[in-house]
């Protein structure tokens, strides 16, 4: 960009890692989650919602099937899906499927309207910070408020009293309006779900316009028709079993999986390496390098200094007294001003460098 004399980016975005409880996903380990299979089972919007809502953008997060299923059940099936289903059913039952006009207003109505018309600005503020999870949380504040509104108004009670018909109509109108605004707010995240909601609420004829989320009382006369559950409730225990079977089916057979190795060497090459058991007597941080530790290692009659880049994995005091395997005939070199005479062997499990240790006396040959 500089060579082309073009402006440089002011911000570079990068997503975090989705980790399993055993560490990073790896094809060689077979612990890979197939998003295509999850989409086929739960739908693309449910998976997009979970990934955007559960994890803070840019940071790592632990993925488990149980966390995913609970998020889908609680937020999508219980909160959003149930709100749409209950509202459509009540408008069909109490108003012949037609969205009525609002005729009354009290403090509860005013509070719902304030939450509904104020949501879009809050979502915008979070999106400007790329806080997708918090933007969705702002939308779900409205979803939960609309569900609470039903419990507060108790339309099934209003329907039994003819003198409360205007209040019942207002309740149905306000719920329809809240759902309309929700359908606009979720469109950037879950456009398929938004389309399904708008179709059930009789809004199939109108394009999704973001500015409409700032306005209440735009609906009257729309024909509501309840459809299939947008997000059916999941039996978590059964789903966990099904997902485990599905993921295990894609794992490679563990009986004989060839390792990815470096180029073959002759025995004479290996015979040149002198491996010895060493006892770490002292360990301290390198004064000029955050990633380096300085070890004083005893190998039989000899003591020497070895520098290793393991400070991110171990504290100095954790290493004292450990017996380790040392490449003893490695040519000395200086690391940030400190001489290192040898190399301590560690195994990399993908998350942490594990000490390769032994119970043999220090100084003994390893071979």
C-alpha cells in the first residue's frame, strides 16, 4: 500500500481461536467440529447467532456442544421463538389474525415502546466497536422485555372481559410492533430468521429498512399467520449423544496413523547426539528477555548453564529439582548475552511445552 501511495488501514481486525477443552482443533487429532453438519442439523442462523453471541470478537473461546445447545435453547427457542409463536397465536385467536390498532396506553406500554425504539441506537454503538456479542445482547434486551410485557399484561385475562377489548388490542398491536423492530435488528446477523418472522407477522410485502427500527406504530391491518416453530426446542441430552456420534464418525482410525516426520536420518547421525540426564538446581528469568529462563543444570560431576525459551509455560520455581533430558554436546551459543551450553528437551502438545523427564540419576547417558 505504501509503494502505491495508498492510505494505510487505521485498524486491522483478527478473530480469535475456537478451542476445544483438549486444546486447539487439529485434523491430525481428529478433534474437528464440522460447521456444515451443524448447519444441516440446526440451521445456519442458529450457528451464526451462537458464534457471534457467545464469544467476544478477537478473543479465544472454548467451544463445547453443551454450551452451543443451551445458547440455542435459551435465547433462540425459549426467548425469540416463543415470543413470535405466542404473539402470532394470540393475534389469530383474539383478532382473527389481523394486527389491530393501539387504542390505549399505560406505563407498561410506554416502557416497552421506549426499549423498542431505543434498541437500534444501542446496537449501532456496539457495532461501531465490533462488539457483535454485545450488539446481540442489546437486541435480546428487547426480546426479553417483550416476553415480560406478555406476562405483565396477561392478554388471556383481558380477553375474558369485554370492557378490556381496547387494552387487549393495544397489547396485540404493541407485541407485533416489538417483533417487527426485532426482525429489523436481527437482519444483519440472521436474515433467514428475520424473513421467517416477517412472513408470519404479515410483513412479507415490506423491505427491511434499518431506519424503521427507530419508529413505533407502523403496523395496522397486517394478516398474521402462525407458521412452524422458528427454533424448535432441543432435547439437550439426546442432541449431545447425537453430536458425539456424528463427530466420532469423522475421526480417523487411531490404530495406525502415520506421524508427520522430518526427513529420515542414518543411525550414525543419531549416534552423534549425546543425551544426558540433568538435574535443575537453579532457575531464574533472563534479565533481558521475557520468554527466556536461565537454568543451572547438574549432570553428574559437571554443572553448566542452559537457556530455554519456556518462560511462558513455567515459572522458575516450578523447574527447580526437575530431572530433564539434555542435549549435552550442542555447540554453546549466546542468547541475549547469556551463554547456553546445551538444550533441554520438551514435548509440544499444541498448548504447552511439557517437560521430558526421567527418574534416572543425573549425568547418565540416554540412548
